[in-house]
């Protein structure tokens, strides 16, 4: 299994708040509604690879 860690970045603040494992073969980029501590509410978080 090819699993890799990816970061979930808030689309509104640009903060990387969550690090989650993901199956890399044949999957699209993750988009989840997660809690943003800076805004203190749930916002859309998109997958971002740590540089």
C-alpha cells in the first residue's frame, strides 16, 4: 500500500491545520469541511503537500 501524509490547508486563511494519511494510487485531492482554529468555525480545507 502506498500511503503518504498530506496536509489539509484552510482555503480562507491558508493555514495548514491537519496532517492526514492518504492512499496515493488513483485518488483525487481531498476536500473536507474541518474546524479552523483561527476563524473559530468550520471551513473548507483542501489537500496540500508540505514543501
